[in-house]
């Protein structure tokens, strides 16, 4: 199996940079935590030679999304030969390497991904890198190491079948990490009394602020989630949204207390429904994706307590109407949800009304390769790349594919990163 593409590219129209309103991309789903940004004048057409400002060869592969803040581009990497996990910072304007630190030894535990699958996160004051082996390290923007710790060593060995790939989030001065795992051993990993949890740390010191356990009625692999916690505010109430273990929950950002719970999408308690997509919120609706071609579920925001009987607004028909996602996190953009099913023969991107579930359009992306990256919305366009490194540019209004840019190399079949947009550039 070929390894993940190890080239970092920056694409833009040179003429579009003058007068652009600067914007940051501080976490893997961007400034709005939903895959969208207000950037303008971005290219609809590009290639490996057209509209490329710079490209650099990385130290090794990564499935994480580049994080951009100010003049810095942060990317993690995993070198398969040297077995090193790196935290890297590049100059946004030139691609020059500003600094790089080896965080730990390691590469991967299986052939699906590697330990550099999680995306870094920054609030402009610190930048945090997390890796699938539990290593967590935080630096200043200039590369001074502030602290590091291993989540497994402090809170118990992970119990996952596949490589853990949840990304950290920094929101309102708190660093959030979720670990939704099995309650029993997975082979030799974990213990027979594992518990899932949401962890809050001080980003500047690594000091634990609180830790809350999150129960679930799922069983076996369905307890495992590779989703990322998502900050969300509705009617003035802040929440941290978590999906996994066959349920969706909202938590108080200051204490971790569970505010509400909805579930389940798995009433027969199928045991192999691990969850990958993160929740996404917009227009007073929280969207959760059940796996394996099952439906997506729209839950009314603002609930209290157990809202399993009353919270659902609608659900799709999954494999019947094509509105489903096994891996890709949906996008909320221009008042709609965009749901990408990137598996199987027909890779479908659907635009869906949040309150009703009405499908506004559904576009077959005509790709032989899988999609594992999540769609990014900006400038009236949607950008997403498939396993082969081909970037699809789709018109958000009509669903028409505007361009396909083959940015990968022959044999690439593991490109998983989502596309970041900041300061007028992809």
C-alpha cells in the first residue's frame, strides 16, 4: 500500500491577495468550526504548476489538516523510516521551514493511517500538536516548547481497534480532548474497565482543569469514536458537542457537565458501528452522521436532559437517498448542510436544508478513489480532495463540478487531509 502524500502545497491567485481581508484557520474545521470561511477571490482552477505559490516536501506523511495563523502554517508529520513524530512550522508566505521539533518516536500501528492523523490547533498564543499514540505537545508560535504529556500514560491506555485520530480543540482559553473508547480490552490494548471521557486542560501549562466521564449504551466497536469535539453556541448558551457511542451529547464548556443527550441511531445495538464524522451545527440544528451508509440525523438545538424522544427534526434515508457519511464530516455553508458520502461506487455530495432535510441538489463527484477528507466551503465554492490527491472544486449553488485538479502523484491512495483556507490562499 502506498503511503500518504507528503507534499504541502499553497494555491492561490496571485492577484487576489491585494486587499484581502485576512482570516485564520486555527483548527481542523476552521474559524466557524463547521468547515466554512468568508474568504473571497479563491481560484476555481489550478494544477501542480498553475496558481501554485509554493510547495514543500514534508518530513513524512500526515492525515492532519494544515493550521494557519498569522505568518505560520503548522503541520504534523510521521516519518516511517526514522520512526519520528514531528511538529512542523512553515512560513506562510514562502514555505520556508521556520522550526521543527521531534515530539516522540513512532509512526503507526496499522496500515490505515499513522500517528500524525490528528490536526494541530492554535489560538494564536500557543499551538498544540496531538498524535495517535497519545503524545500531546504545546509550543509558542515561535517554536519554544511549553509543555508535553502523554494522554495514555496519564489517563490509561487507549482501547481502539484502529489508530486514534481525534483532534484537539482550543476554545475560549480551554484545550479540549475527547477519548471515546471501548469499555474492554482490544487485543492487548486498554483494560477491562476503560471509560470514555472529555478532558479540559490549560493550553499554556497543560494543567488539568477537569475531566468528566461520558457513558454510552453502545457495545464493542460501536463505543469507539474518531470524531472531534465541536464548540457551539445557541441562544447565548455555549456547548461542546460530542458524537460517538451511538449518541450525541452537548456539554457545558466550563465544567464538562452533560447538558443534553440524544440517541440512538443504532437501536439494535450493532457492534461494529465505530464513528468517524464529527458533529456540525447550523441554523439551530445539530447534525450527526450514523456510519455504514446509515442516515444522518438532525437534532433541534437548545435541548435539556434526555431529548431522545423529542429532539429529532428529521433524518435522511441513508443508502436510499444518498445522504449519508461514513467518514467525512459534513460542511455547514451558505445556510445549508453539505453531506459527502465518499465510499463505494457513487461518491455523492448533497446540499440539504437544515430544518427540513430537503435535498436541494445531489452531485455525483465521479471519482474512483475514496474521499476521507471533509469538504471546505468558501467563496461560493466547495473544495475537497480524494484519496488520490485530486481536488474537486464544486459550485455551492448548483452542485456542478467546476474543476478537478490532480495534485497527487501516480500511486497515491491515502490522501486524507481536509483543505484549509486562510489569507486568500488554499
